[in-house]
């Protein structure tokens, strides 16, 4: 019963969430202070999304090829 309850939990432990928030605060502030990084990440996202759609990778993964 205990093992099933531990395996059924999909969230990380609370201390890990707090550590991610504390350690990630510096990177969040970097993005707010220098929006050029945010623009670069957005352009990378757009290009990768366009390639994903153009190459129909969802269909390829669905077919298992």
C-alpha cells in the first residue's frame, strides 16, 4: 500500500519545488532585466515549431518511423 502511494505521486517533493524556485529566481530576473534573451528564446521556439509542423514530426512519431 505504501509503495503504491509513493509510486502514484507525480509531483516532486516539496523541498525540491522550493529549491527550484529559489535557485531559478536568478534566471527569472535575468530574463526580466534583459529582454533580448527572451526574444532569442521566442525566435528559437518559433523556428522549432515551424520545423515541427513543416516536417510533420507528430505524424512520423505516431507511425513509429
